[in-house]
């Protein structure tokens, strides 16, 4: 029951009591009762007016209350919707937070990998710097070696020119010696002595000479060798030395002496190619087998 209804009921009770009292007074005192009845009627009329106003006020209050309840219900519904939306937003934010946490973890992992990659890159850069420094040193050394090789090539070219001139001189000497040999052969032939007999006689008469190879080189594409015996050992131009492998006693080739010094002699190598290619410094040479 609303407060206005209670007030209305109380007013009705009060009015009933007043009416009863008026009737009793009327019975006891008619005149006074009449006056009081008139007054009571007036008061009752006033009270009825007040009651009517109270009813109107109660009706307006009920309407207002209904409107307020409707507005409250609407606000409650709106609040419920807002709460639902807020809860949905909270759920979405939770999902986004979880995604952000996952992304952050992935980013932290990527940062760790990138840090390791950066460290490895720095280590590689350090190694490359060290390697570049070493290569620069090697390059400087190679430049020096190239300069030295250029000097060596120039020296060898000069020596080759000198050797070529010596070869030409030796070739001329050989030609002259060959001409003399032909003349001697013709003389021996006139005397009735064959070349083979003259060679055997020369070998028997000439002393056996033994030496070693000191140097082997190519001159104009032809193999030449220098031996360790010379004119001091009775070596003469045109003399033939046999090149022998003293370990296997294998014949490797021959040297026809073309130029002689007191301590050395040099000449062209001849013989099988596979054998001649085995001739090295230190291999033994002999005039007689």
C-alpha cells in the first residue's frame, strides 16, 4: 500500500470518527449540534475537497511513480545492455590482451634471435676484419714477391740472353768441330781407318773421366747440361759422356761436350725422352761404361 493510500484511509477513519462524534453531540445538544453540524459539514466539505485534492495528488503521484518506474526500468535495461556491452568489451579486451601478450612473447623471442644474430654478425664482422687484415698483409707480401719475381724474371731474361749468345758461340764451335771431325774422318778414311775403330782407339787412349751433373736447363727448347769436370780433368770439346743412374746402373742418355772451362763442361743432352727427363743434378756421368 502506498503512502497516499494510507493517508487516504486515515482521513476516512478520522472523518468517520468526526461524523460519529457529531451525531452524538447532535443528539445531546441539538442547537450546538446544528451549529457544529454546519461547521462539521463545512469542515467535511473542506476535508472532501482536501481529499479530492489528495486523490488527485495521489493519482498524479501514482502516474509519476509509474513513469519513474518505467524510466527506472528503461534505465535498468539500458544499464544491463551497457553492462553486457562492457562485459563484451572486457572479453574482447581480454582476447586482445592475450593476443598482445602472445605477440609480445613472440617479439621477445624475435628480439632474442635478432640479438643472437647481431652478435653472430658482429663476430663474423670481427673475423672478416681479421681476415681482411691478413689478406692485406698477404697482398702486400704478394706485391713484394711479384716485385722480386719481376726482378728475377729480368735477371733470368738477361741470363737467358747471355746463355743464348753462349749457345750461338757454342753452336759455331760445334760446327767448326764437326767440320774438323769430318776432315779428320776423311783423313782417317784415306788412311784406311774406320770411324768406329778411331772411336775405340780414342776411348782406349783417353783416360776414363767420371763426374756428376751440376745443372740441367732448356736452351731454345733443347736440353743442355753442365757437368762437374773440365779441361783440368782432360775434358775437351766433342767428348761424349754417358749419363748413368749409379743406383740402377741404367743408361739415361749422353752429353756431347760443346764448351769447356777448367772446372766445368757443358753440352747438349741426347737420348730417349723418357730417360733424358729423369736426368737431375747429382746424376753420374762417365766417358766409358
